[in-house]
């Protein structure tokens, strides 16, 4: 078993923002900060545990709550006031959090398999 998380959950209402490329970071507490840059992580909705994407972790960096700014809000796909309110509700007693930066990976189920592309070329050639 890996020594780093292989899954991550997001509120269901955030999944469309991730899939649309509007959300590139997530802010988590220490307990959820052990992601390793360069790893592939499967994203699920928190409420229904529906798998909706694969993401690659780019970086994990500490962040003090009072340093959350417009740049973080933009990368979260939220207004600054909305992000600050959400963080206060989720982590009311935390002062240090972590920014987990990620990128959405292509959906491999829609990619053309190499084997069928080669088979078609063999049939034509």
C-alpha cells in the first residue's frame, strides 16, 4: 500500500468546476495534506462517493488562513468571500492549512485505444 493518499474527495457542487477546468487547487488541513507531487489521484464526490475524475498532484504548500487571497479564490473557482466563508465553516479552529495544487487528467475512457487504431491500419494496409 502507498504511503500517500491515492484518492481525494470534493463536495459534489465542486465537481463541475474541476471538470470545467475552473478549479485548480484545494485547501486542506494537515490531516489531508499528505499528497505527493507527481502522483495520480482519483477524485470522488464527498456526499455520494461518485468517481468523477483523475487528477495529478502538482504541489502541496503551507498556507496560513489569514493569507488566503484573491489568487487562491480564483484558483478555487470561487469568490474570495465565498472561499473565506467555506474555509471558516470547514476548519473553524485551524490557522495553518495546505494548498494542494492539481491538474485534471484526460478521461482515458474517451481515448482511442492503441490496439484498435493499429488493427484498423492493418486492415487497410
